[in-house]
C-alpha cells in the first residue's frame, strides 16, 4: 500500500531553520515527481516545491525561492524540505504529495497521493 | 502565473441536491490540465478529478468535471452527507508554478 509520512515539523523562531522529511513506502520515490504543498491555518493550498523524477530538477514557488531546498534520498526512499530563514508567514501544515508522473509530461503533474502533513509554526 | 478563482466561496445545499462549483482561470492554459481535490477538516486533500473530467480511482460517479480554456466546473449530483467539505481546483498545464484556487466550502443547509 502506498503511504507518505511527513515528520520534522515544530515550533521555530523567525530566522531559524527546519528540515522536513517525507518517508515513502509502497513505491519508488525517485521514479515520480514529488511535491511539497502547504496550508496556512484556515487558508487554502499553496504549492511550495517539486522535484522531478530521475534527474531531480527542482522547482520552487517565488515565496520560498532561495530559502527552501527540496531533495531526496533514494536509498531511504525519503523526500526532504530544508527550510531556512523562516518567517511567520511560513507557518502552515506542510504536505508531501506524489505526482502522477515524472514531471516531463505536463499532463502528469497533478497529485494522486498525499501525506497527512506536519505542522510548522514560526513564532518568537 | 495563472490565477484560479473559485465560486461561490461557500455553497449551502441539502443532501440529495446537486452542487455546481466553478473554477475560472485568469488565462487559458495547456489542454485541460485541471484537477479537483476534496478536503475534509483535519485531513489531507484527496484527488477527485484530473484532466478536467477524468475521475480518480475509487471516486463515485456522482462526481463529474467539465470545461476547457478558462472555465471549469465540478458537479456533484445527489449530495451525500460525506460530500460536505472544501473543494479546490488546481492547474498544472502551465507549470511551474502549479496553482490552486482559493477553495469552495460546501456546507449543509
């Protein structure tokens, strides 16, 4: 059974760093585009970042570019999101989501499975 | 960046009624690369519809999607109690960035 399990969230001060993990099971993570999506309290969904299957090209929303880095570990079958220079408006539940395909075909860039999310709170 | 605007913000209906949710794009994007997701309180989003009109695995046939260009619709015929939730549209035809609508809350009247 396919499963995504996020971890690593918590309370961090403004300007601090945090690394989120998303452990995948039931499929080979590096064979699919993997994505991070966040949801601020009471708000809608915001795409954060994607990493392409295979070659691992990365993509970021303008709001996190230069501060967040997405990566993966094929041996661990785990996706990561390194978040630096955190701000109050980064406070959100962060979900990892599996892409339908590898990213090369635009028609496969929707998200067919989601984890349960991990809460990141940025506050002094 | 393509902006998606969903309407109405909140829709109040009774079980058994038909729900029509709209998603309008700020510009036309490639093909019909639009998805719909359902989210219940405290849960992750769940894929309902992809490519504007294809139902995801396990989604009941009372859910249907339509549209192209800039105007898309999610229809739920014969609302069940478990259908009351928030619904988001997402475009992936002009990405990155992938963008979502702000959501429509479907509540019990």
